[in-house]
C-alpha cells in the first residue's frame, strides 16, 4: 500500500488537485475509516444504555460504560461532532444537554477544540443558554465554516463521490450524535443517516434522494439507503451517541408527531450496531432496515446485536 497520509494533508492535496484524482483503490478507506480501536477491553460494553431524567448525566455515564472519553479523546486533539438538531418540532432534535455533555467531556479530556459540523435549528440553544452550567460548555463550542470538498468513494455502489464538510476530514475525531426517530422512506433515522448532515445538498444529498430518477424525496428508498451506506464509507465515527430520551414515533423525520419518552441515552463505537439497537425503539430490527443492512454489507459494523455486550443501567 502507498504511504498513508493524514487528513490535513489529504485536504490540502485535494484542494490543489481535485479530490477525485487524489486517492485510488482502498487507500481512502484506510485514510478516513476512523482512528479508534473498536474492540472493547475486558468489562467494557459494546453498547451502553442509560435511563434517567438527567440527560446530561446519562450521556456522561453512557460514555463511561464504553470506555470513558479518554478512550477516544487525547490531550490536544481536535474533535468534530455532528448533532442532529435542525428540525423545529419536539422529539425531532437531539437534546442540547446531550450535545453539551459531549463538549464538556472532550474539554475535560484536554481537547484543543470541539467543532459542530452543522448549525442547529433556530432557538435550539435557548434553554442551554439560560442554564449557567450548560452555557459554560456552549461558550467553548465552535461551528464549522461549512466549506466542502469533493471526496471519491471507490467502494460506493451508487454514490461514487460526495461533497462533504472538509472539517469532517481535518479533525482528529468524529463523534456522531443522532436521534431515534422514524423516517418516511428509510423507516429509521440514526447515526448512519446523520452523516447526510455533513454533506452538501447540491449535488450529494439531491443525488441520494433523486439520483435514480425518482420524483419525490422518498420514492426510491432502496437507492437512498445504498447512497447513505456508501456515504458512510468516507469516515466511520469514533464514538456514536443516540438520543432516545424523547422522540417522535410518527410523521418522521420532520414531525410533528406522537412522542415516546423512554428517557434513554445510547452509546457505542459501532454505528451499525448502535443503529440496529436503537431501531427497536420503533419496533424494528436492523435487518429490516435496508440502510443498516447495506452498511453491514460494506463491513461498517455488526448488525446482530445479540452477539454484543450491552450494558443497561438506570441513574
């Protein structure tokens, strides 16, 4: 294999030459596949599920159960986070307490900076800004410049290139912070689907929805599912968190809809496994969701959660 290059060098080269010509074969998979060893140490959970009314504390506990934040974040590292927080109705966004718990943990571990790859819905941070403790962590959070770079996806079956926020590639770690909720075409929205929040609407997301010739957003769920699985070949998350505290169970992904309130925060390293686990909150299983099945076929994670160590606690 060619000598590997770091993410920052990749971006500089891509900007000068055009990303689609820079990386060939499987090299991009080695470059962008994630940096954390996904094999849990003895006693460590593959998936942690924490139930409680204090979502900030639940998030910290969930991460502790999968090895603690220092398993992922080292002193001086730069952390990119991707919270799903762009909708306006209750039960459609990750709770801000969960996002800010991640920011706090990263800061406590000595991260040089924490950057959100996507802006949030208007008013999203209002309650956090009114809470002195939460606002302290909010003040340290940066937001992406939203500059995009075209990245080739050599193993993509439908999606062969994608315009992606370049910060996703430049930062040392990537943490996805998704929410459990239904999706009109996919059945389920979780960590895999969340990565579309870091890709450009034109042309990438438009191709995902309409590239097969479909006329509506969810007319061809098979094409969309494969595109999302292909998109996730660009970079696997180093840590996956999913908000299953309060979420819509109907009229997803935008709502409004009926609300379920399990008051759970889920954490893991394997995005396919975490999505498979969280799909059960909507009465589904991983193999029933084509997006998850196609990501599994790409080798992005495990779909059979009964083979995993799951730690469930209440605080």
